[in-house]
C-alpha cells in the first residue's frame, strides 16, 4: 500500500456518494447537521469586521491667563496662591492637632501612658520629616550646606 493511495480522497468521495444514494429518509437532515459546524466556522472566520482608524482629534488650546500680564501681576497672583496654600496647611495642622488631642484624651481615659505615646509619635514624625528633607535634597542634588549657602548668596544678590 503506497502513501498516495492511503490518503487518496477519491475513495472517500465514492464511498460517500454510494451511501448518500441509498434511500434513507434521514439522509438530508444528517447531511445538513454534518455540514452545519463547517458552515458556522466558515461564517465566523469570514465575518471579520475592520474599522478604519479614528480621525486625529482637533487640539484647542485654552488660555487661562491673559498673555499680556506683567511680571507684577504674575507675582501678585503667586502671592495670593501661596497665601491660600499657607491657610490650607495651617488648617490641616489644626485638624491634626485636634485629632491628637482627642486620641490623647481617649488614651488617658483608657489608662495608657499618653506622654510616652506622644513622645514616640513626635520622634516618628521628626524622622519622617528628616527623611523627606533628605529625599528632596537628593532630588535637587545638594545637601543642607549647599542649600544654605545658595540661599545666603541669593540674599546677597549674587548667583551661586
């Protein structure tokens, strides 16, 4: 038996035709049921939807500041914004202090040593602030001495 005769579709087609010609009342429903999976797969594969690329959006620049502002107007605006920022920070600090006082009262009522807890919290806050200051110093590429000397030089009117 050769390789070509083993996979020859001619014998399969002849066998199918021989069985299909027999008078069987279910031959048409069986043929439809047999071909339905292939028809569905073919429909699924060929029903690809291709969308065109969306159009590029139109960019509209919104200017929130008057382009003719003077340096004095800019400085005044920055000072107002800094004042609002300082007020917010002061309010946040007031709220944080109020929370600490409430927790201190709660701890005292529960019989805890609130002075020791407060000392630990103060030490932790100081360590966090020192770490944040160190991180900022690394980001700006200078240590505490360089920052202080550059501030002094700026005050004197010379650039570092």
